[in-house]
C-alpha cells in the first residue's frame, strides 16, 4: 500500500498546533467541497482531506501516526511495523467502523475494540457540576513474548497517553504499570485492569484499562489462535529414511519421530503443545528438507554419485503430467 503524508495533504508543518490543523481543514474543505468545486478530482481531494483530518485532529491518532517518523514520502510503498501502536493508551476502545478511508488508514487504525467498552463520555461538560459520573475506559495494545502465554508472567509496561498542552501541541504523558500476564492468554484477548482508566467525576469511580494482547515477532514460531507452528530443517536422509529428532518448543525440547518419505511442507502435529487453555492448542512441526552445500570436491562427487544412483527419478514428472491433461 502507499504511504500517506497527512501533513502534506493538509498543507501544514508537522509541528502545527491542533488549532492550526483545524483552520487548515476548514479552509481546504470549503475549497474542495463537491457542492462548491465542480472541477475533476475535487471530490477525491475532499475525501483525502477528510481522512487526513480524521487522524490529525485526534491527539491519540496523531501521536501514533507520528511514531512512523518523518522519513516516509507520500506514495512510498509501506507496511506498518509489527510493533506499531503498541503501548499507546487511548480513551475508549480502538476505532471500530470508520468511514470509507484508504487501505493505509485501515492498516493503522481500523481495528476492532474487542472487549473494551466506551463509558463516561462527556465528563466535566456544561451542567456537569454536582454530577457523579464513572470515568472513561481506556484501551492499549501491548506485546508480550510467546513464552509468557505458556507460563504466565509479571511484566512492567510503559504506556503513553497523548494529550494537548496549553500551546496546542500534542505531547505524550507516560506511566508505568506492573501487570500480571495470565497463563494461556492468546493474541486479541483483553486484560482488564479495574480502576486504571480515566478518573470519575464527583463520586463516580474511575474507568478501567483494557490491554489487548499481541505477540512479539519470534525467530522460531508462528501463532494462529492457540496453535503454534515451527519450521524444522531435515537432512535429506532423515526425510527419506525417517529419524528421531529433538524439536524446540516454548515448553522445552520434545523428541519427535520423523516418518520415512517425509517431504518439505508436511505438517507433524504435537497435540496439546500449543498455547495452554481449557482446550489447548497444538504445535505443528513443518518439515523443510535442507540440502548439504556442494562446496567441496568431495561433496560434489557425492552429489554426482547420487545423481547416477537415482537416474530414473524425475522430481518434475507430476508437473508434466498435469500440463498434458
């Protein structure tokens, strides 16, 4: 997808205040509104302005967007970093159903709020004196290690809450929490921290903080729900003849029997070795046949002998048969 420079769309500097962004939007929206401007492309420009303003008017979205840095250029091929948005605390849930915005916007912001509830909106407004309102719930995404989901853990988390200062600039307030990660938690689940959201009004209690769980990228494992996948390199003779090999799992090494004639891509299931739970997931070992390097004359000679011994073997025979049918 293409990167969108929302500051360029709005015609403002990255250091612009929230009031400057609002004024720029109002000016450009009047100029490009389809009811006023009938020139070709005005409607698309108006839509692009609306998307940019949706992000930059909101201190939380703007602070998260700014984390991408200023080195990106409009139209540049872009994919969000795996840890993008982690640790940002937001009022209410994450954005849910938005307008018909671009794929770039959707990739960054349009995630379901899951179990997070919206509550306590409008504290402190006109007529609020003497009222008792519960504080607004907050939401943040955090990343944990896969091993934490297997064993449970206690982690120290640093959360960042965007705010607007007296000069109209977006600043970030940080706070540190000690959080218990329960055993068996999976990606997308929420941990509720009671009373850690916004303070209430009057005698109203504080809101809650919902932490949405995600996993840090792992060098060995991939996760789908409660199931875990690992690629297992096999020597050609192990794959052909069968073998018993040790497989690393997040719970320790497991001895696994490799059946004879195991080809690359074959899945071998270790039942119940996935993420724990009432119904635990499975761990799938995906076979990958690895060829020894032909980097010496002795190794090349061994491959030539193998070529002679298997002269009738054609690994592409099925391709040719399929092309003729």
